[in-house]
């Protein structure tokens, strides 16, 4: 594949524009896959008995998994993962992943701020599960031309 | 938690060689679909030497430096009570397969809020040439007795 990605034009952006939206369907398999890929084998992310023993409502998605996929719609919009220069989140609520039905997490990415001198767009993410946001202050800085 | 941890700098981690298949495995695990993360040819066409890691991949390298902090005998951090509060990655350039990375952790702050403590750890990740690649900052909340 040698598709040259179409980069978004900085000058065409306005604060408040929705640049990407995506729904992620997590299953227990997603958690096991992330555990292996990241090396985070905390059993609260795959064992119901351990999660229950520490008072959790169920097996939780790794916060870093949620952070990891929530930025992907922005990467696809920007066309190149290397354009993300800064990314921060606050973990505010857990994502409980049901063994049978999984969990559906929605991501909406909006232009939060534009720095015309640096040609950097700050994209703010709204990441929600079960009608409530799970990340706070989720901000991605994207360097554009 | 030991307040004297603030300002402590830990020795650099063993060099971590970023493998192409590891990047692809991590990319799939975070639902990445961009060909620059997955296909070496697409990455080359975009001007990179090999596949580019997703923005949060640095956590894999950062983790080795956090392990040193959690294992510090006088830190007084009970791992079973640790909750991840915030996370940030600030990059000079993206991580690319083939990079040899080292993380050096500094405890930038230790705070106590009631029964809880908060520690902010900043891991500066550099390449084989000693150049800065990305800084990963985590705030960990250590829950006290309720």
C-alpha cells in the first residue's frame, strides 16, 4: 500500500468542528490482546474473581487501552500517527467489560483550540461508556502544515 | 508514601529495542487502522524507516521505569492500592520500529490529599544517540485507608 494520506488543512479548521467520531466494541478478547501487547497483566483486567475481591463492579478495560484507542480516530483524520505530538488524559471512570456483551465506547473528536503560529490543532476527545464520560481533559495536539 | 521521593532520579532502564512485530501487535490491540502503523511500505512512503508506533506505545518502555519506582525499598508504595490518575505523552518525534530506547524516571511531585497520596513520575525516553523521543508522565494515586 502506498496511499499518500490527505492531510487536513489547518486553515480550514474552526474551533468546535467535529473531525472524527467512532464507536469501539470491546470484548474480553480485546483486554487479553491488550494485556499481551502492552505487558500489563494486572488480573483485574481478565479475572472476574480478582476484580470482585478488590470491590470492582466487574472486569475493567485497562485505562491505557481506552487512552490508546480513543486517539485512533484522530490519527486517521490526521493521516499520520507521527503528527500527534502531545496526548493527555485523566482517567475518571472505569469501563466495565461484560463477559458476554462486552462494552461499547464512543469517541467524538472536536477542535478545541487552534494555534495558528505553531500550526497545531488541539483536538478534544469526548469518550463515553454507558452514557457517562470515562476520560477527562482528553486532549491531543496535532501538528499540521 | 515517602515525601522524600520528590526529585529522586532513577537509573536509566535497560535499552529496549522496538520490534516491528511488537509495534504491529500493539497497533492492532489499540484498534489502529492507519497503514503507517502496520505496513512498512506505507511507512516508508510517508518518509519513515519502518512502521510507526501508535501515540501511546511509549507506555511499554515507561513501564520498565515505573517498575523501578514501585520496587524502591523506601518508597512506601503499596502496588495493590495504586490507581492510574492521569497520563501524558509529549513527543519530539514518533517511535519507529528499530529504535533502541532508554527511560529515565524522575519523581516530579509527591502530594498527600487526606488519606490518599499522589505521585507524579516523569519518564524521559531517549534513543541510541541520546536524543529525546518522548516524555511519558503518569500520576498515580495511592489509596489510603478509608
